[in-house]
């Protein structure tokens, strides 16, 4: 599984950080950083993060 965030869409609302803090975080400049290849066990949290994103900028590619 790969996670992809369209950084052109992302407005750093950080809802993904609350839903899946193991995958998404804000750096010292309040920019989104994320693990593009997280463990499969984190899929439910990542799917929740994608649903929570107000601009729908999070995508899961493959299995």
C-alpha cells in the first residue's frame, strides 16, 4: 500500500494528523509530512484520514 497526498490540494487542516498520527504529522514549519509506505495494519486509520480530509487530498494506491 502507498499513501499519496496531493500537496496542491492540501490546505494543512491537519485532520489526517488526528486520524492517523502514526502516518501523518506537521513539521516545524506546519507543513504536512507523511509516511508514503506505512504498514498495512494502519489501513483503517489511513482510510479514516482520507475521509476526514476536507479537500480530499489523500489517496491510497494499491494493496
